[in-house]
C-alpha cells in the first residue's frame, strides 16, 4: 500500500486544509505514515504569516531535496500560503517539487495521484471520512477582505467566500456521527461570515443552527475582528447552551496612530468598549488576543499603549509576535520597518512577562475548583482536554474517558495549563460554568 506524510505549520485553517487533503488521500487508498522518508507522497502545508514559520518551511523544503533526488518516483508537494497565484519563482527555486497548490487547492495533487495510480479521484475531497479527533475544525469562510497592511492572507487565500449554513450543518452532523463532540468554526475573519450569501445570515445565525445539531456538545469560533463582532454574535455566545464562553479578539496594537498605519479600522477606546460590551453580556467569558510589537515606526510611547491595554483588560491568552516584513503586503510597499530587532525583542519580552503574571493570577483562582472538561486525547500516558473557557487541563486519571465530559478538580495551576483529577462530586454536565 502506498503511503503519505503531511507536514503542517501555521494556523488552524492550515490544519483543517490538511485534514481534508488527508481524507482525500485515504479515500484513494493511501495510508498515513509518521516519517517523510517512508512516504510515497510528502506534502508540506506552509504558512508565511510570520517569518519564523516561513523559515521552517524553507528549511523543511531544503532537507527534502536529497529525499526527492534519491527517490524521483515519489511525489513532493508544497501547498498553503507560501504558494501565490504565480508559481514561477517557486518552481525555479524548488525544481524538485512536483506540485504547487494554493490554500484549499487540492485538485492538482489529487489528479496527479489519480493518473499515477490509475483511479478516478472524483469526489475524494470532502468532509472527513476517517475517524477525526474528538475536537476538530470546520472552515466556514475562506479568505479575507480586510487588507491590513501587515498581512499577506488576502493575497494568498483570496477574498471572503462563505459556505452555506445547510452545508455546514450537514458537515457537523457527519462529524458527530464519527465521534466529534467539539467543533471550532474557522475563518480568517470569522465574524464576517455570511455577508456574501443570499439573505446575508451572520455568524450568530450559524451558531444557532449548529447548536441545534444533536450530539454536538461544544461550539467555538475564531478568529474574530473587532469591527465585525456584532451584538447578535455576542448574544449568541451568551444564550446558546453549546457555544463556549471564549472569544479570541485580536487588537494587534494599542496606539491609535499605529492602528491606523495597520489599517485596522478602530481605536484603542473602541476596542475597550467592545471588550466591555462582551463582558457585560457574557460575564464568565475568557478572552484571547493577538498582538504585534515593533510595527513600522512604533515609538516607546506607542508601545506603552499596547502594554497598558493588556495590563488593563487582563486577557487569558495573548498570542504575540514581533513584526517582520512580509513581501507583497501593503506595509512592504509603503512603510519602512524602522524598529531595531533588539527593541522588538525587548518589547516582546516585556509583554511576555506581563502576560505570564496575569495568566498566573487568573489561573490561580481556579485552584481547588471543579471544572467541566471534555477529554480530547491522551498524550504521554496523561489525558487532556479543555473546559468551556478554553483552558487546557491535564488529567491524571482520565485516560479511559476520551470523548466524555468529566468533572475535574484542579490541584495545580500554571500560566499555560491546569492540572487535576477526576472529581468525586461531578458538576452538572452542560452547566455553563
């Protein structure tokens, strides 16, 4: 039997794309392997949002050259955000790669494999057919229309295109039939879902429809944009019993001038107002955000606005990056990357230290509390899962409870995760804790 190996880097959208490609190859009779050197087909699903992600892809591509040279009959494919509309430069740099595919562009590889294997690949790409994870992802909208100056996504994933509610509900039902209990609805800007569909349904409407699917237990969504986080969406989080109380709302920078330079479309005050609106309607919500430090011409005073915002709002999680120029973005054409690398790293370290303190204090409040946790899997002989607030929980004695919602009494906390044991007195399953 022929085998495949898929290496994925980057966001959850890439992971979802890889799952669908793996499903297609499985339907064609290929088996997964954990070692690229053993595979007949090797796929690298790339990300270029951050420089370090692109560097990892380049390193992996370079390391595979001898593999392909020694085994010319094997197939090597590059997909994802590293592949733009034109592939001339990539083909010249990596002549040993057989196929280049943009995000969600599975057909070039599937058709090539169909020709080589003598089978009809029609209909292979679709929702998962193998057993997916207990918690998995459903892409609901592809692309982005925002064109933030630092971001390459609109140029690589294209403009926003939503999938219909009926299609997404059917996919959810199929996933539930295969054991899925927790779904995360994905989009580069998930809050803009539906604006391009007949009748213009929004994310709140989709959340309500998925909430009605029998067997699904938890629903999450990411990533949001402050300008599109509507009251209707917030009300859905507050009122729908399966929608988890967790919102990832990137603010990227705390200074109004920097935000304007980034083309984010809101101010520091407006972002704070949005957070207050969410917390008023969903008092037990947990919050995550994305932040870029050292954007073009950012001063110490402007950085302080970012620091102060994180200090004041007290996020549960902060996804942090130092700015690096991405070729092809508006910033690369119109702005200059003026902040020295050592200054960026110092600012990054300052926020890391601040956030570690905040997360430590938030999580310490959960010590000796009993949380409702969906056990997702077992790693190194220890079960793990998440509660409704997206807190990662390691469970000493939950190895046999994968796929179940259990009560866990927390006996240890850290800034990044919680630890506990199955509780003798369970909390009510379905309780909005």
